[in-house]
C-alpha cells in the first residue's frame, strides 16, 4: 500500500487545478524527509505543496515504498507504476479540474514523467510538466507532448544535453507547444543553492535555489491561468 495525501485550498469552492509531485530517487516520504544521514532538502515536498496550495492548486504527494506510512512489500512496485496509480487517483477526483492537471517531476521523477508519458496521457493529458533537475536528453524528451519547463542547476553534469539540446529537440518535435528552460546560477543537480553552505548531513543543509523555486511556481500559475487547450 502506498500512502499519501491530497491538499487543496480551503478558500476555493469547487474543482481546482492540481499538481502531482513525483519524487527523486532518494528514499523519502511525502514531505521530503530522508533517512538519517541524508537530511538535505528537509521538507521540500511539503514546502512545495504549501506554496502551490497558497497559489490555488490542489497537490497530491505520497510516501515512497518503505517510507512514512507506505508498506514495504517483498515484491517492490516500480516507481513509475506508483506514479501512474497516483495520477489515476488524481484524475478521478471530483474536486479537481481534469483539464488542468500538472506533473512536477524531480530528478528521477522527471524521467518517469517522460518515460511513462503515454500512460499518463491515456488517463488524463497533463496540462503541463515541470522537469525539475531534468534527466532527459534530446533523444527522449520528445515523448512528452504537453507544455514543459526544464529547470536545471548550472553545475549539472551534461548541462547542455539536458538543457539547451533537450529544449531544441522538444521544440522540433512539437513546434506549437510551449517549452521553457531555466538554468539556476550557483546550483547543483539537486538545485541546492551554493551561495550558502551545502551539507547533506544537516537538516535543511540544502537550501533550494530561490530563483529556480520562483520560476517553477510562477510557470505553473501562468499555465493554470491560460484557457484550456483542446
């Protein structure tokens, strides 16, 4: 069993735009807590959800297997299958706008968003996809057909391939679909802000690069404010 939670703004009556948060590869719970010794981002997913809810979104996030309240089965379910099940649940909710559902995938989550895009689309076409710490290069990113925002740190390995070359490949494949790229200064793959001390053994030892944070939040808000695409 995978446990999770859906948060939505209490002040809004009726269906809302909604975001599915898909984790990176680290063994974290729905809030972003990591095992002892790897504390880094601290409560990044909880913090993302809080800001998105304040901006009028509903947010679905979950505990990875063997973390938080999720079970630890002998036969592990693949992360992609879990994300698809979460998307199915989100799309079936009566309190969300089915035409305004978004995916925010972090690192491995960005890979899942592209690798399984066809299955997500069969359930409900994503209105937009944020590829945070994107891992797709030009050979795989075109599998996504929805508007995308790629967010990378300037210290990312293979930055050109995952950034500018991936963006161009997407634009060639989908010339009428919106696509954007933001490279955060002084930031690594996890988008830790290197203008501050980075210490993964310390709670909050990785502060998310603030400009990258505002860019992705503003992008989602703009997407949700646009007319529904057919």
